[in-house]
C-alpha cells in the first residue's frame, strides 16, 4: 500500500496512465510494461476531462492481474452512492489497495456534454463512505461480508487563490482526520511560486504529491497558461520550448528537471502525467537518473 511507502520516507514516483477509449488494452499494457518496477504505482484516471474512456476500476483490475500496483480514481461526478460503494467493494476484491477521490471536471466540456452530472456525494462524503466501508459497514449502516483496506488519497487544489486556498487546506485537514493518506496537486511549473506555497501547507501533517505534467508543445503551454485556472507556466519555460530544435526532447527534459527540483523541496513524491504520451515516461525517468528496480524509493 502507498501509505506504507509514504510513511517510510521514500520519495515516490507515480505515473498516470489513461485507459483506452475502447476495449483494446494492448497499448495500455505495452506502455505500463516499459516502466514496470520503475514506478511505485500507476494511477488510472476516471474519464479525465469528462471524456469517455474505459473505467479506472477496469484499468486497475487489468494491471493488477499483471503484477502492477495501482491507484483507482473514484469520481463524485458520474455515480451515485450505490454505484460508488459497489466499485469500491469490487476494487478491494480485485486487489486494488489504493484509492484517490476526485470531484471530476465539468461534464459540459467533455465529449458527452448531454450527459447528466450526478454528484450525489461530495469529496468529504465520499471519503467518509470509504472509511465506513473499511470499518465493515456501508453508508446505510449495514454490515458487509468482508471489508477492504485502502491507502486513500484526494485531489488538492493548490491553484486556488486567496481565501479559497485556506478553505482547500481546511478541507484537507478534515480529510486527514477521516483517514486520507496523501494529496495530489495541480500540475506544477512555477517552482518559485510553489516553494512559497509550501510555506502555507503543513507538509509535516500531510503527504503532498505534486503532479508533473509533460507538455507537448509551446502552443499547449500557452493554452494552459491562458485558459486553465490554477496552473501557471513561466514565460521562460514557453520560450525554451519554442527555441529548442527538438521540442519533444526539451519538454521531456523540463519535466525531468521539475521532478528533481520538487524532490529537493521535500515533498513526498510526484505524479507524472503525460496526457497520452505514456511512452515518454521511461525517458523522463532516465533523465532523472531514477533507474533502480522495484520502485523508486530514493
């Protein structure tokens, strides 16, 4: 379980692997096999950006059967409390030991904008439900025949401004009291701002895992900088990609450098997100010199 690795003090490297939009899992498995033994766990997102793909539960079960440690996302957006509890119980039976709770992005911006948002539970309520299940009862108070055990994580919006950040940190404190073991942040690019932010976050009380997003072009970086709330990309980084003769190689190097600098800041680990470029994760790991097998643990 991730909680044991986190409590050991090791710097963890997680990878985000998107399941396919379809039933062909061959590339999903191929990319995972390229980093087997080099990541501490693989997080399978649940229809990220509200785009239909195979479920996180399905992706985690597929990888668990092949010897990978996985993190299943459970999303408030799409399922009611019955379906969420059913997925959590199924995950436990299939050997998934790690769960991450997310609200889910606005469904209007996905590929099925006519779909109905559920949001039967918010994040705090979902964390509470997971705690009840681990203690052997469902949300209705009915005893379960066997209860799973999980390391529980949650999303933390470190891009929230002003008083909203204080509310986010208060919510994080409540979730820690409810059994959450780790928090994954927004993508980090502005390292100076993030270091200042760390002064406001009690990292001695929570395991913070920043997301490191692999850029694909200067255009992608500019779009994120202008349109995605809570993510700031320095102009120097954008110009660096523009001037590079091999822009993909430069983007890989930028991600690697961010990982190494975040480790120096004392966070608990990082989550590498590549938005479909999972085949570039080995290159990122090579640049960071994290080559030891059996997980990073440095």
